[in-house]
């Protein structure tokens, strides 16, 4: 390539945001590389779309199958799509390090669009590391990709995805032992003030209501107002205890499916130096972006649930806008064209996000479900660090997550803080009575996924960093 | 912990610029003599080279002028708990330099003789058999090496905290988030201002600002050639225990250490890029790939290793690879910087040297080679 | 129990887990295949050697690490199960080199 670049645009992630961005860029003649560690396009929300059809698997639902059109367009587009590649590094200079077929490669892009999506919010409760405990998202992946249902599991938590999966299980005829709804009662009152805006998104609202109504009318025990849970078993789950009022009750089960919302997967963005911000209503770390989804690093855009949670349809519109932003920055379109092409998507995006304040308020997990009160709850699953240990380190003066990490190894395991980072930030903020935004998050470094030394050793013919 | 900088004026006997290990060591030794010390650290103590190095405690392979200091420091390390009230995670085992080829071995033998001629015998040449015995996992093609028994490693972050706490308990005032913006000498007193508007005064200043020390040296009248560098390190996920000593190579740049929890740190002096204003570093993957190949070449078991973290620490490198340590030509100013990625082990003694210089004007240890003005032609 | 609701004709492959032969549906990830076969205990955690199962099924939790054909630290949810694969639990220090019944 005469300009020293391997590609004009590199897109990390082939979920709705990534696919939409790549279509727009390709239409404008850009050399687009799309990297995704999954083996098929669709991200998590449209996972395994190419394997499923509405006739034989109707339980997956209309909003799932609505994604098939985008995937077909993506397959037809003139992009270099590489499934099964793991990105372990994105630099602020537009360098991307990834592994493909056991070999490490580095490419240089004119612009990078990070569309890595969301992941489950940590759910630090007693016993959550027991074998047999999975996330509701995991159950949905199994349902979509493998056509596997988990019989007689207890679902626990809050959030639309929880109800959706139970609804899909009902439709598929998979028996559910019980649903423990931990949505805090006070959230209903707090969410009321966002109802007027929510009414304008009545379609989405009614859909959610439909799932819940179907569940409560079924013979699945649906228990609301649950204040806390404890998962029991020595090694493998044998039961789950739940707190109603001041009484603990028990349900026997070998599988517990937890969910209390999703949070952006910010590891790539943060390690590339993109500014992040704590969003108090969402109780999540988000990536700071402008209206074109450009981050604080001029060569990097972050879009979709990987920047801030907004759902699949919003992600798709945002993906279009991010690509337009990148094209303008690369000088491939002028601002007039950019504004013209963006208009419909910007309007649609705003409409899609109207329900967010309501959803975020209603399904905001209770404080004690995000910040464990009991010291013996595991916070860092990888290194098995408990809340009490973290409190001790803060007590001896560790006032930020990185100092806690240096002392305790919390956040140093293979998941690189994905399942403990939010908890640690909030825990420190709680102990020190400081705002979470000020406490900060782990300082993230490459590789953002573990990289085999033998793969790194294969790296050769590297582009010069300017 | 950090004493908030909410005073507008502060006087002390000595101001130390830079709260890394060398600054804290100077502060400690001075405080031990009853001197009133203020330490001004722009980020937090141990944020840069001091807190993120490989923790090697070695006399092995030192540049010749550093050897007497290193030997003196080694004695302090053997009793570090007495000095700072914490063992700093120091493990006294040994450090080994591996010779992969006969040419490497000849180089080591030449060096060993050089050192013996100066009266030091801590570096011992070992043959292939002994190397295999000390390092069973080493590539069997390696022909021998050099070992220093009693060398070892410590926990850098813990060491910084220990020096800091001890200094503080003896009266040193340590300010974090206090970036020095101006230094000015008036009527025999240094006036030092920080970014948050505070002002400190003292007749003596110690410049131990690491990669940033060159700027202060220049400002305060000593031209030195200090280059900021981003030295890269990698850490792996756990591996079964296969070495308990720190290892370096001869013919290539590599340093290698396995922690008690099984993770391995691979360093070796390859550089990325550093930005002194933003504390940001950029990695150079060609260098990391070379380090990866070196690690696998010397320890084949590393084929199975996975890297979980790569980073670069900002360090100040001197053109001749040895520090600037000693009095400035300017009155009331002393330097202790430019340790060029190997200052950790020296820190306990260099603080004492600085303290002796401040209080008596001289030190027992030979520091002529470290003069600030050695770059003047 | 993990049950098949795919409504597809069942084709199977044979793999071994901990030295024992296992018949699983073809086209599944190793994690999905093992779960459907009733295996919930995938590895032992490094610090306390507690049994762990997959948690997220999307490659971010690193709970599903197993040894595949002698290579440790494979994310079972990210790799498609293939005929003849030898799979075993990863143990203790996470290196896999002390795994039970590894090849």
C-alpha cells in the first residue's frame, strides 16, 4: 500500500455496530478489514444467525431475526472479514495487533472503529464462582448457537435480558425452576419520571411487558422483591437461597443463571488511551465519544454497546454514523455529504435511545448487589480475591484500583479485570466516600486478551511506528 | 497517606524533587539524621521506574564504577528490614547471566578478570554442568554462565512503600500530586513552586526526578544528556515453578524472573516511546517479539507461556549508562538520577551517599565517575 | 440437565474428556459439547483448586479453560469441537502441565 497503511479502516467486532460501519465504509470504496474473534458474524445479539431460522427456532424471537438482513448485506459487502481472529492490541496510532490461525500480526489502519459490544455486569454474590453458575447471557448463547437449554435452572437478577431469556425458554418448552427478580422496589418509583419519554418508545416497552406477562402467567414460580441471594454448594451448586423481607428461603437446583444488566466492554478502548467516564445512572464505565463516535484518540472511534449501552438497533445506526465520522476525518467525504447521509440515522438513533433513562433507572441493580457487603464474597474470580481483602488493602492506603491490583493481584488474571473492575471501582469509592469517576478504573494495558508467547514470537515484518 | 498540599508556604532543610526510590532513600537517610525533609512527587510514589521495574537486586554485570556502590548496597539489602521496617519481599538467592555460545562465555571470562583485578570476586564463572544444575529448565545448548550468590530480587512497589513509610515516620513530609514547576535560588535558599500553587523553601534541593531530572538539571545549571526511555516489560500467566533466580543473557538483551505465584516477568531493555508530559508510553512490538524469541530460546518451556500484560515504564537513560550522583556546581543542589534501568538495587546506598554529601560534604564511596559535569567538553 | 432443542438432525463426533470417550453433537463449541454431555466441572482454579464451569460463553470470563491436544489455556467456548480431540481439565497453577489424565 503506497500510503504506508494496510487498510483505511479496521473494525473490531462484527456485531450490529461493526457490520453497519463496514457497509458504509465499503460503499465509499474504503479498504475495510473486519476482525472478530467469533466464528460467525452477528456479535452476541445476533449470535449464530446463519445457523438458525424462524421456522424451526421461533422461540428466538422477531427482534433476533430482524438482524438477518444486516448479516446478509455484510456477507455480500466488499470487506476483508476475518472471523476467528483475536485482537489483543489497538494503539492510539492506529496499529492493531491480532492473532489469526496461531500467528500474531500487526497492521496499520488510517482509522479504527472499536465495536466490541457489551458483557455481563459482574454479579458478586456468595457462591457465584461455583460450578453450575452461569450468566443468563451464557444461557442465551447456548440457546442460539448450540440449541441447548438448561433444564430446571433458577434465574436470578434484573434487567430486560433476564426476562427475555426466560421468555425464550418458555417458548422453547425448556422447564424453568424459578425466577428470582431482584429489581429493587424503589426503582419503580424512580423510573416513573422517565415514563413520558418512554411512552414514545411504546413498541419496545410493550415488548418487554409481553415477556414479563407471559412469564408471570406461566407456572414458573416468579418471585419479585427479592433483596439478596446466596448460592450454596461445595464446588458445585446444590441450591440457592433468597431473601424476602428478612427471611431466607431455599430452592434446590444445580444451575443458577445470573444477570443484572450488561456493561460496555471497554478493555480495547481504554488500553488504546481513549478517555472513559463513569455514568452514574447506568452504574457503568463508558467511553467518551462525540456525536460521530470519535473518542479522545483522533484515530479511534468507539461505537455501539462497547461505548455505552443502547441496544442492537441503536448500535446499527451508530455504526453508520461512526463510519461517516471516520470517512470525513480521512478526507474521503466532505461535511456536507456527511451531514446529509447521517440525518436519518441520527434521528433514528435518538428515537432508539429515548427509552434508556427509563430502563436504566428501573433495572439499576441495588447497591449491595454491586458492592458486596459480606467480606467473604469473591470479587476477583480469576485470582480468588475476596471483598474483605480489598477492604484491607484500601485500609492500608491503596486508594485506587491500580494500587489494589499491585498489592493483591486483583485484576491481574486472564479476564484482565472484566469481571471485577466495576466492583473494585465502586468498592473503593464506597469505602472512601469518593465519586467513582474520581477513583477510576484499572489502568489497562495490552494484550487485551492473553497472547501466547509463541504467537508473539512469530511477529515479523512490522510497520514502522511513526 | 498523602499529606494534602494545602499550605501556601513551607520551609524545610532539604527539598527532594521526585518521590521514587532514590528520592525516598535520600529522604530516609536525611531524616535518620534529624534533617527536616520535604519530598515533592508529581504523581504518586512508585508510579514510574521505581514501582514497575523487575525488582532485580544485583551486583552482577554492573558497570565498573558502580561496583563499589553495588557491593555496599548489597550489604544493606541483606538487612533491609532493619533499615525500613519491612523485608520488601527481598529474596536472597542468586542472579545468573547465561552464556549461550563460546563467544558469550569468553566475554564473561574477560569481564570476571577485569573485576578481580579491581579486587572484587563476587562474580563467578560457571560451566555448562553447573548452569544446568542451577537452571534445570535452561536450553541444554547453553555453554555456561556467570553467577553472583546473594543477589536476588525484591518487590519494587513494596520497597517503595517501605522507604516511604519509614521516612515519613521519621518526620519527612511527602507530598504526592505535587509537580514542581519552578525552581529559583535567592539569597542562599531554593524556592520551589508546584503546579497546585504551593511554595516550598529550603537551602538544599536533591534532584531525584528520574526521567524528568534532566530538565531540572538543565534549569538549575547542569547540562546533562539524559534521555527519557520507555522500557518494555511483559508478564505471563502462571507457569509451574521452573526457576527461582533472576536470569539475564550475555549475547542478547534479556532479563527474566519467575515470581512465587508462578508468573514470569520478561524484560530486557527494549524500548518503546515515552511522553514526559502525559506519562503515556507506546509499545514497540518488534522489540517485544524479539524478547519473546529470546525467552523461548533460553527457556524452551516458555513456548507454553501466555502474556497477560505488556507495558513500558518511563526511565531516564544516561548516554554513558551510569547515573548522575553527587553535588552540582550550583550551590545547595545535589543530584541522584539517571540510573538507566538498573537503579533499584543501588537505592539504599545512594540515599546514604546523598545524605553524607549534604551533611558533611563528602562520602566514603567513590563517586567521581558520576559527576554531573562529565559531559562538559 | 442440558438438553438439545436445536431441532436439527443429530450428527455426532467422538472426543475424549479426561481420557474417556464422549459422543457429542458436531458443530458445537467444546464448551457446549461438554455441557450437553453433562460435564460441568471444566477446570480447577489456580489459587484454591475449586471446580469451575464456563460462566459467560462468549470469551471474556476465561473460566472455561481446558487442555486440548496437550495445549493448555484453551477457551472451550471459543473452539469448535473436532473429531478425535483430547480434552482434559486444567488444574492448579493454570499451566495445564499438572492436569489429570493429560496426554
